[in-house]
């Protein structure tokens, strides 16, 4: 019985699968010869040649010089065509927005930072316009005109509605609570936009190129101006029924007032209570009489108390999730460094709980931007690399 076009097993689908396999190899390894692509995919030389011709014609790959140093004629090298697509990644904080633009290979070609106070006062859609300013600045640095982006991913504090993708609440971000925020952002930036929780994006970055590369079950504890966690089980993010999984900043603990979180949360730095009121940047500075964070954590008593509080919160998470690894990230983790990690580990030792590995993030730059870029590239490649 004949099969319809596009069903599994047809030549068209098989060609598309081979195309995607070759493109993924070029992303992973960089420039490769036709022979090497054939070896890695198991395709014959004629099939590999046809595949490369097809991808060149589609503008997805290009020849980039030749391989030398071997006997015989030099073989052409092929690489992903960087101009096949561009994406934007944005990290939103209470003081402004950072943005990067990258080509389809992941190479960052433009950066921009826009402070919140530079947004036009009284603008009808200040959040979306601020995001547009940041993207426009990154595009300008890259020498790219508007309209060249295939997708943008924005990392923000707060929880997302798992059904609509809209930001449900973000108490630290006044002006980001429109019920049509996604549509406004897409209209201003001129490309499809996705919003993602910033801590979840930081976990994606750790999973891809950070401390969690060798683990499928881990927790990222984000200890910064705000406090949160991303929970990854079996390699997948746990989001929860309402999108609020990992909101440990609101977790009640001895010595902390109950946090009034969710949609009724205030914009205060400590969230009004819970773990966040004990270990966030403002809380640690308050322990040290208002001294700067790095100076505060150089004080042994402040470091010990911060480690004790953090370990108490982590113990509750570990008791429920039982992860292989906990990664500490954010300003407090960065400032406390290995000494903070060691003291948290010592506090957890001896408890009647599983004891996961404990690591400090060593990612360079903003992990939220790294994760947002990874998310944008993954989604864009799924579209652009689909030759079917």
C-alpha cells in the first residue's frame, strides 16, 4: 500500500532526518569535510554529496576553505552558514535589561544594556519598549538591520503561566504585569518572543556548559537579590502545575516571617519573609550592618550564619527532591565562593538526609543570558534546520 508524502519512512522524511543530523554535527564539531560527515552519519559518499549540495542551496551550510596537512588533494570544509538565522537573548532585572544577538552557530555578534530609568516616562508599554531598546542596541552593534531576528527569549524573575506562557507575577518588576505582555513584546521587537523564568534559564546554562553537564538530576539554588531554585529531574525542568516549582524564596523557615508571595507579593527586596528574607543579598548585607556583599561575606561570623541559613533551606529541598547535585549560583554564591560552599556542606553533613554533591557555579558572564541564548538557539534550529 502506498504511503502519503511526509509519513515516516518516505524518502522526503529520510532526507530531512539526514539533513538535520549533518547540521547538528556541524554545530557540535565546527567545520567538517564531506568524508568526515559521511563517517559520522554513516551515509555513502554520493548521499553525503547530495545532502551538502541541498543544504548549500538552502543557505544553511557553506564551504569554508579546505583541510590541509594530509596526503592527496585538499578536501573542502563545510560549516553552518552563520547568516542563516539570528536570535536575541535578554536578561531582565530590576535596574534594566541586558541583551545579546547571536547567529545560528551561537556566536554572539552584538551586546547592549539599557537601564530602566532610560525608558520613556509615561510610555503606554514601557516594559516592551525597554526590551526593544535593548535589542535594537545589540542589533546596531552587530551591524544588523531590524527584522533579522528569528526569535527572542527573555529571562525574568517570577512565575509563568504554563498554559499561556505569560508572566503570572514578578513582584520585583513593576510594569511587567500586562496580560498581553507576550504580544506586546513580539510587536515591539518584531519577532516571536518567549518568556522564561530567569533561574530556570540559569539551570539550562549549567546543564549545557556549566557545573551540571554530567548530571541529569540536580537543583540550581539562585541566591541573589531574589532567591529561587530550578529543579531538573531526568534532564527536564520541573515547572509545577502553576509554573511555580522552585519558588523557594517564599519557603517558610524558623526565624523568618511567612512570605506573602504569589500575586500579592510586594516589590521589596526580601520578598517580605521566607528563605529570601534570610539569605538574599539585602539580608546578608543587613547581617553585616549594611556593608557591601563581598566585605560582608569576608566576615567569618556573617559567612557562618549565611551558610547555616542557606543549608537549612537546602535541606528542605534535598529532603523532597533527593538530587544528585546542588549548584549554588547568584551574587551571594559568587561572593562567598568555595568557603561558603564548604561551610554549607559542613552544615549538611550528619543530617539524616541524602547528601548531594555541592558545587559553586563557574559560568563566565550572566548565566541567565547564557540560558536564554541556548533556549533561543534550540527553538530556532528546530525551525530553520527542518528541511522537510
